[in-house]
């Protein structure tokens, strides 16, 4: 069951985030629009984190939502993905792994991955999960399999 859930999530990510497959080629200025350019095009607040390591790079994807992909310093690993879209709806999952959290005075929900703590095919320990909340008219979904819940919450709470 855990494998099936993980597989479904990976398929969704690959469908929504084609850059994951090309992570090695991503550059910060890889024809990616800037936050300022995107903010002019949308009618909701484009929230961005202020507490991101200096050596991470950013690529912005636009489709159904705005996706901020923060990559490690070598552009080979997706550290965290943040999806932004207009709205105040927060998706709640009542599974035992889902926990209510506070993000800047807003109710959010963190759900760890079903195989959290296991080792993936690259020998890395799977951590993190999915964090959802709404802030300033923007619905936010953050995902990571490399950052801990605490690191994800720190980034989330730095978003302005």
C-alpha cells in the first residue's frame, strides 16, 4: 500500500513538474520568469520564502499553478517544491499521518510521506512530506522528500 501511494505521488509530481527529470540542466536564469514578472501577471499574492539557503537555485514553472522549484547548489536534487495558486481553500487529509500546524497565524496541515524514514533507491533517507495552507489569498502546497518537517515549517513561516 505504501509503495502504491508513493508511486501515485511520484506520477503526479512527474506530470506537474517536468523539470524534475531535467534537474541537472536547471540554471537560475534558465529562461525562468522572475517573481516580479509573475506577480504582474496573476491576481493573487506570489509568496516567496526568505529563509532559503544561499546556494540553492530557483526555477519557476507556470501552468495551472506557479511552481517554485528550489534545487541544491549543483542543480541535481529538488530540495523543495512550492505550488502557489489563487484561493483560500486548504486541503485536509484526515489520515493518521496528517497534523494541524500554524503557519503565520494560518491553519495548515502537514502530512508525512507513507515511506518516511525508509531509504530510497539513491541511498537517501526519505523525509518531509506535504504541507498545505492558505495565506494572503494564496493557496500554498509545499512538498519535499529531503527536508524534515521542521525545515519545511521554517521555510513556510518565512514566506511573505
